C-alpha cells in the first residue's frame, strides 16, 4: 500500500511511499528522520495528531513537523 509523507522541516518535501500492511506511523516516520527518536516532531495523519503506534491505511497523509529548531532564538 502507499501513503503520502510530507516533511515540513527545513528541506521540505512530499513523497509517496510504499508501506507494508500493519506498518505504524512511528516506523514510517523514522525512515525520514534518519532513525532518530520521533519525540522532537509533531506528526499528523490526515490532519489529526497521531500516536506513533497508529497503524496506517492506504492513502493516509503523514505530515512531519519539527517541534523546535536548534539554534533558533
């Protein structure tokens, strides 16, 4: 199945990603944040704040937004 991942970080991108049935939000997001912990990010699925354990469905839209930027005042 596929989902759309939108990264609202500095580089910003949107990409359709193939996922396995039963894959969770946290598993998919970790691919895009280089394996780092997801605590520093606000993650939404289809516009609603999502738990990392939420199982994804076909055509879900995941938005990844950093909660803070290092060095920002």
